[in-house]
C-alpha cells in the first residue's frame, strides 16, 4: 500500500476496539479514518453501517433509560407518600378502593420497556423471573414478550437449578447457543417456550450513598432474552445492552412489589376495620370524620357519605362530643356509656376514645370505639331483679313453715288444735318445704348448666300415660281456682325412653307457670298426641295473661321475666322455663316452643322422640 492508503485491520480488531470503548463509556464511538482516505473498501462500508446501526440502538436505549429514570423517580416519590399514608387508618364509608394510577402507570412502563428490549436485542421472547423467598423459586411474572401470560405463570425453577438459578446465585450473565443440547437448560424447562438460544442476566437492585457509591447490591431475579431473530446468536454486546436495561427492569419490579405490598397491607387494614363488630370512628384534628366502619354507620343509621363531614353535625350527642373534645385536649377521660335508639330499639354502647399518632409523631386524630353492652346491662338488671325475687321466694315458704310450726308447738300442751287442724297445718309445712326444695334445685341446676356441667340423666322406659295422670293429680291439689284437664288425642305409646324425673320436672314447671300466670283461674289443659310415628307432642294450655309478641322468643332465657302491670305482683325467679328448655333439648333431644296471645292465654309445646337414642344423648350430656 502507498503512504496515502488507510491502514487495514481485521473485523475482529475493529470489534475489539468497539467493545473496549463501550466498556469504558457505555457509548461506542468509531473513527472511520476518512481523513486519510477518500475512498472506502466494501469491508469498511459494511463495518460503518453496522456501527451506525449500533450507535442508533445505543441512542434509543439511552433515551429510554432517561425516561425510565424519571418514571422511577416519580414512582419512588409516590410510593414514599403512600407508605406514609398507610400508617393512617384508611377511609371508610364506601371509599374502600386504592388509587391505583401509579401502579398502573408503572406496569405500563414495564410493558413498554420489555417491548423495547425485544426490539433492541432482536429477540423473539423476553421473560422476567422474580425470586419468591418463601418458595425458594424463580417464577415467571408478567409482563412478557412473545409468551402468553398463562404460560409465563407456569414457567418456574428452583433458585438452585438451571441457568436461571446459576445467574441468580452468581450474579453473572450467561449466553447459551443451543437450548436443546445445553445440559444447564434442562431444569429451566425452556422447551415449553420453544427456546433455541438465549441470554440471561441478573435483575440487580443497587443502593447508593450520598456520593453515589454502591453500598448494597441485591439480586431479585433474572431477565431472559430468547431466540435471536434471523437465526443469529446472541453476542457479548447483547449482554451489555441487556444488563443495562435489566437495571431499570429490576428497579421498576422492586418498586411495583413494594407498592403492591403496601396496597395489600392497606386493604387488609381496611377490611379488618370493616369487619369489626365494634363501631370505630376516627376524627381528624380539624374535627372531621376521616374513618367510620360499617358497624359505626349502622349504630348511627348513617350512609356512606359521612367522610369529611364535621363530626358534630353527624353525631349530635353531647356526651360523645365532650369525650372527643377532652381527648383532643389531652385529658385522660374515663369510658362513657351512650344510649342510642337504633331502629326503635334502645341500645347502650360503651365508648372508649384515645388520641392517635403516626410513626413520625404527627397527630392523626382521635379514635372512638363503640362496644354494644346492652345485653350485659340487661343481664345485670335481671340478676339484680333475680336477687330481689329469690329473696322473696325464699322468705315466703320459710315464713309459712315457721308460722305453722310455732302454732303447732304452742298448742301441743293445751291441745288447742284437733287432729284435723294439726294435719292441715303439717300439710302446709310439707307443701312449703317442697316449694323451697324446688327453688333450691332450680338454682343449683342453673348453676350447673352455666358451668357446663351435665345434669346426669338416668334413662329408663317411662309410662307416659301414667306420668301425665300423676302430674295432673299432684298439680290439681296445689290450686282450687283452676281445673286441670287431660286431653289425649289418639293412642299414646305406653312406654317411651326418657328420664322420668326430668320429664316430670318439665311438665310440673309448665303447669306451675300456667297456674301462676292465670291469677283469675280457669281451665288448664294438658294436651298429648302423636306428632309423627317417631315423636310425641305434649302441651300445656292456660287461659291466663298471655305473653307480648316481643317476649315470646325470650321467655326461655334465664332470669327473663315480662315486666308489666299485670305481672308485677307475680313473683318468680325466671329460671323455670330456662331449665325446661335445657331438659327438653339437651336431655331428651327434643324441641320446646311457645304460642301466646295477650289476654287470651299461652300454650307451651314439647316435642320429644319416642325411642330416644340413649348413646347419642349420653354423649351430648357427658
């Protein structure tokens, strides 16, 4: 060659220089040496064309990276804001959703990035695999390019296996040229994706200090590019390009994952608030309602449009407003009780309030929790009433026993009272002793039931007709104002399997109630008939005061009594029907219910099996 001829060099030397420059700057600059020659050889023309294409691809990648950095910075800002917001209770009242715009935008950006990677690398398929710590697996996640999402979800491999596992563990990229023959790809199951060749790089997240030095480096997954177009193989330059793009992919995936975790945590918190049976209200420092769960809205009969309103407008209760004001002022307020009418029913709520602060110490507001204590209050009232009634019930027979016993003692020496009078007085003493014993038994049995102890049934073959006649005769002697009738329809079984003493107690309690709540006298009818071939039906019907409709289903509760003008002078413990229900349902595996009309009378029905399964019944009562 002459002096003016451009020095010649091989393509290998050219690409070596290009790669060296690329490693140093990230962008490849090539001198064409045109200042030394006016003409270019065909080889130089091909090389220059390839360089220009490569430069264009690098420029596109740099432009895309710039946009992705801006997107990531914005996503990080929104994520940090959202992480701060999650520490505050979420809004209720229909505002259950989360603003998913940042999430959707980041997902769309990731999809565009995956498409751009496929275009730049001329790859037919792009697959992202994320490391699941709990499962110890690398799992394919959307978005993907050239692969159906349903297929991507099945693309998984142990983090210790295959090329995917190798790249994840070592953090070093790998190129493979024959997926079928390469033993490393066997565990990756790349055949299911129709893969021939590919390049795999780690998804790396780097944390930097103020001087932009890398202080932490975590591998969160791998990024695959499969099947170079036009039957070509992937080269080292493809690796460099894919590694650079993988940094953005990893950053977006990490942010998306963290964002999703925050969203899920917020949703779980919201669902927890909404599922609370207790009412919950959060009042902001400005006095506006920032959270109200479904239970609280039901308590105050409010809709879903209360968020943001002044709490004094929607909660016009002076005691509640004073409580919130005091807590806002930092005062240590005791728990208050609030009476609220809900759907024409008076309910009592125990309200506790406390000041809420965020992790940064900033005041979030005042939270008030409403617990329904209506039933507890009712039980307390019933127990107080029970103590008074039990005292009266115990005093009455004791007074009679003492009085008649003293009278007999005084008349023994002087023989004031004849045999008939003495017999009458002793009969009264015995009757009152029986009454006292039944009361004590009721108290003891109730205590056993509440303690979860069994009343120890003793099952035998019982003659139902004889038992009905006996109970009728005994109870008829206890009253001279009522007529007890026995109404047997059809033919009853002569023998049934039951606990005779407890069945006697059931009928006796029902007849006692009928006599007690028919102060004006009248007929009391004992009904008995077969309900089905397997069940016998018995009932006690009176012509007494009757039970109001709203109390019919409550009369079997312990201590429950109907308080009205007619019942006020009728004493009782409120335990008889509670015991009847237990003896019917638990001991005899039957059913008891009441039908009543105020001013007409009541009928209590008992339905029990003829042939009781003794083993099953014993298992229930042990």
